[in-house]
C-alpha cells in the first residue's frame, strides 16, 4: 500500500501521509455506514475494516487499480474547494496527488 492514502467521503477528500494516520481518523461506525472510499496512491481501492478502537485498512478490493476514479474524485474536489480547476500542466495521478498535498496539506 503506497501512501499517500486518500479517503473520499461523498466527495470530501482527506489525504493522509500514512495508513496509520488514515486509520486513526476514520470512525468504525462510518465504515459500517459505507461513508468512505479509500485509495492508495496508485488508485487501488482499499478494504476498510470497522475494528475498534482503530479502523483497519487492509487488502485490495480489486486486483485492478482505479486511477481514473481517483483522478476524477481529486479533480472534482479541487474545483469545489478552490473554485478553480486543476492546472493543465498536472497530467498524471502522481502529479495530481502532489498538487493536492501542496494545496491542501495532509489531514492529521
């Protein structure tokens, strides 16, 4: 699992520097209510396990990554949060993640 870890809560995005930081942020009840989608930096959907007291983030939900899905979620978030689209020179998922971290920082 490659950081950063991206948590999408119905279009609201939080980016974490580590799996541990993301797991501490998420509440088990919200996992049970399917409030989150979790990605690693390659776009793999991650399994969220509503364990107590800290949510487990393990395993892939699929053998195939979903980089386009993550890209779209990040671009949509940037536009809503800043009122401007992602700059045209940001063309890769890696570049987009770096741009988002620079613009919004990590959630701790």
